[in-house]
């Protein structure tokens, strides 16, 4: 049971440390004032995506252990918690980050094509 509680606590503490902003951060205030629909920055979205990957990887390793010993109820509970956390963070990523990342990638692709055209001319 302790392992079951340690994993989510480690993940949440990593996110809190990675957050690294304080209330006096002027750029964060400006971002929120100028764009009220922006909850997470690009860096925070990337960290969220990486965290989701970590949760899914951990859940996958637990599922492998369950395949070897399907009667271990602690492993079933651990896999369930990890899958739920990954699903919840995936929802956050989908709502707050997906469109921003897609727009940023389109802008980069467009800039790359424009640079290539200028280079060819």
C-alpha cells in the first residue's frame, strides 16, 4: 500500500517543483492578464506530456508484473491508480495544451518553409 501512495506523491511533488513560479512573477501575471484562456505555458505543457509518458510507462511495467502473477491485488490497485492519473493528466493536456502545441508546430513549419524559399531565391 505504501508503494501505491508513494508513486502519486512523487509525481505531484515533481510537478510542484517543476512549476517554479511565484506570485510576483511579472511575465506569468501578464500572460494571465493578456490571455485568460492560457493556463499552462509551453514548458509546463511539455512537462505534463512527459509526466503522462512516465505514468504510462510505470503502469505498463505493473501490467507486466500482473501478467506473471494475476492474483496480486496490490499490483492491480497500483495499475488502476497509475492508469487513472495518466487519464486525468491526459485530459488536462488535451484541454489546455493540445491546440497551443499544434499552433506552435504549424508556425514553425511555416517559418521553415519560408526560410527555405528565401534560401532558394
